[in-house]
C-alpha cells in the first residue's frame, strides 16, 4: 500500500478499477430487457409514426379510348403526392403501378417493346406484367394497384 492519500473523487465514486468491467447477471438482464422492449416498441409504433397512405375510394383514371395498346398515362395514387402509371399492355389488359422506383424513388418509365419499366437513376428494371424486379438495385417489386374496367372507363380500386 502506498502512503499517498486517496484523491477526493475516489470517496465520491467508490468503485475500484478492477470492478469497473464486471457486469452482474442482473445488470446484463436489465440492459437486455430494456433493449428488447425499446426495439419491440419501436417496431409496433412504426405504423403510427409513419403511416402508409391508403386510398379508400375507387378513382377514375382514364377512358379506354385514351390509351392505345402500349400507351400509358400518369396519374397520382393513393394521394396527390404519389405518382403512379397506368399502362395498356394489350387490347383488354391494363395495369397500374406506383411510378416511384423502390430503390431511391426516381420515376420509372415504360418501354412497351420490352414490356418493362426502366429507372434511369441506377439502371433498375421492373416487369410490366407483375412489377417484379428484373435487374438493378431495386430491393422489391413496384407496388401494383388493382385496376377495373367499368364500361369504357378504367378505375383504380383500393386493395
Ligand atoms: Fe431506381 Fe436507383 S432509384 S434504380
């Protein structure tokens, strides 16, 4: 033992250096439980904090004669802030998707000769048949919206 008196702070914080790295089972369980609760609570609250927009009403998008086969029309859905695209794949087949690339939200463009959507930002490609990723960095398919033909009109309906 040395003769030098212990500094004042040691009496205020009486923790020995050798004990500083010891973690009791109880302390470990407290930290683990608090972390699990924080992560679980965050997961449950994400829909409340960042709600996904949902349309509740069918929207009239176009009249059939507006679009030739291979043609497309841009519209907004489910809100005015969400660009979407309606494509006429054949005489009787219409499809509608979000126009925002699932990678970093650049607008996608339709190429009828390949029946695909192209994102020029990072060379992303999606199938126009079902929206699946064909190539590039997009992590998931383009969101698809249900389309209904009513007489000569094309409606997008809530999923
Ligand atoms: Fe579309 Fe990156 S934003 S590929």
